[in-house]
């Protein structure tokens, strides 16, 4: 017989249903597995590669299952519906069929149910429920600061032990969360979804973060990172760069979101594009220069202006097309706030998995974007693109005299081969500079290591 009314889950709004069940089990002094036997579970929760159950594993209940949870907590189902975002989510696999009358449950990933999940502040949990137990809540990134206790609440989907980062040495992060409320209201007035504006700004700044490790002028983020790492990131610097990224860059994300919503900034983009006389966006454009100033980095403008293919340039392009009244390809939603999937930044969990995989493989523990500058990446991409264009021109080049066809084919093939060779040498050079072993790079390039080293040395001598 369960103790009626012994638990008040409604006092922790936004909690995962699975998190509540775990805390209820702790309250009754039972293992979570024992309480879960109240429901027929149709699958198993997601696990990390290390074998542990992911903290963001969510559980969805059918109607009968909701009644059981309400009885367990000693409250009405309507109370749980207001407190738990996933409580009323239906899953056809358990809510229909002959066994729908039985209490059933199905495990899902929290992000697929009601959005990103983060660890709750344990001090706040103790204050609300009387126990400093672990809790997991649905929290967007603009609500990750616990203002009462000065903590950044971390994603719950990653395989790492920390639940929060201390913000006592970086008050500007908490200040940014306070400012975000005003930015969100501004987004609504501009007929934009605040969540889309934040996602775009976050993608822009996360891309800068990947480059910033090799920006000599960058001093703000390294200092902030060491502070959230407890004073010194030490020898585990790369892991701290992954775990601390979202907290460290949060003030700049809010600043960029605010800037992109400013009509005056959009006007600068329009002027940089030539307004009525279209021209390529300049590397020293007024928009990027002003954007750098708004994030406290007067030197940043030219660097972000040459980040071709990034979310910032995509936003600028959409703004320009809107001003010119131009449409895109069929089916294209020409929305400046639309963030393409390929431009979304990697999550902490994803980056940690990549780092672990690279460490096991013995390769470089840092990402390509973090170790290779935007200029070098652009140069390699440009070489490959030019080679592809040369080859495309060969389509249909099989009519005419033997000499004419052979001359055309050999000319374009030779030029393409030269471009590919340049791209190969340039890629090998930056890979070795990033710490990848020369023997490995030589094997991938299908060249003897000594020969590759001589080619790279000659290429460097040539400038």
C-alpha cells in the first residue's frame, strides 16, 4: 500500500517523468527497477557506450500507466499533467491495442519527447522537495543558469559525471540570462520565434568557438573557461572546452541574437552587399565589423566575414535576398532564422563521443574545425571545387577531330589533377600541423612518408 500524499512532484515543474519515478523510488527506499515493475515496459532505456543508462532517458505512459503514477505520488493526474511535460504524451504502441487497459510504459529519448534535458540544481531540488537527489528537467539553453546558486546546468545526455558548472567567477553568464528575456520579447515583436533566433545565434558563436583556439587576440573565453573549470582546466583542456562551451559562450550568444534582431544591423548587411548594385560581400564589411564590436572584439569582423558556408553568411544571404525580393530554389523557405541541419553545432555528448573515439584510434583528439583555420579550410574547398568545375566541362567533349578532343581532354584533366594535387598537399600539411602522425597521413595520401615530407616542405618554401 503506497503512502498517499507523501510526495509533491508538482513543486518541480518541467521534470522528466522518469526522473520523478526515480526520486519517488528513493523516497520509498526502493530501487528504481522495483518501482518500474508497476508498469509493463515495452523496451529498454537508452544507454551510453560505457553501459550506464542515459540520464535523459524518458518514459512515456499510457492512460492506465498515468493513473498508477498518480496513485504512487498521491496526487490527481491533472496535477502531474501540469508538472510533467511528457505525462500526457501518447505512444500508439502502448495506448492502443488489446493490452491498452494495462499499465504500460515505453522508453524514449527526452529530446524526442519534449525537448533538450538538463540536470536540475540539487540545491534547488532539496529546497523544493526536501531531498538533494538528482533530478532531470526539460530546460532550453537560455534557461540553464540557476540564478539562486550561480550554476550552469549541463546537458543530461552526455556520458560525463558533472551535473553543473560553477559560475561564481563569471557573473556575466548570469547577466546574459537576465538580458535574454528582453531579447526574446524583441524577437516576438519582429515576428520571429525566440527559439529560432537563439538557435541561429548559438550556431554562429559555436562556430567561432571552434576557431577561437587559434585566435591570438582572443582573451575573454580562455579566462572564462578556466574559471568555470574551477580555476584551471589543466591537462584536460580539450575536454573542458567541450563541457564548458555553452556556458562560456552564452553572453556572446545573447549579444549576437540581439544584434541580428537589430534593423540597423540588417541595413549594414544591405549596404555591404551593394544595395541596388549587387557585389560580393567584402571581408572588411561594416556589418561584420560592427558585430565584432558588439561582442567586445573589435578585431573579429574580418575573421567571421571569411567563414564561408557558415550560419552567419547564410543569415546575411537571406536578409539580402529578402531586400531584393528574390526567391530561392523551389521549396526553399527563405527565412533568415531558418538554421539548416548541417549548420547546427555538435552537442556536448556528440563531441565527447568523437573525442573518445579519436583517442581510442590514436588520432588527433581535436576536431578538424578546431585545428584548421577558416582560411585553410576555404582554400582546400576552393581547390576541390575548381577541380570539379574543370571536370564538369568535359561532359560531351567527345566529338570533333582526334587532336581537338585529345587536346581539350588532356588540358582539363591536367588542370584538374594539378588542383587536386594542391588540395592533397595542403590537406596533408594542415593535418600534420594539427598533430596527426606523418606516417598515417602518408598512408591516406598513398605516398611514401619521406616523399610526402619533402613535398610539404617544398610547398611551404613556395609560400
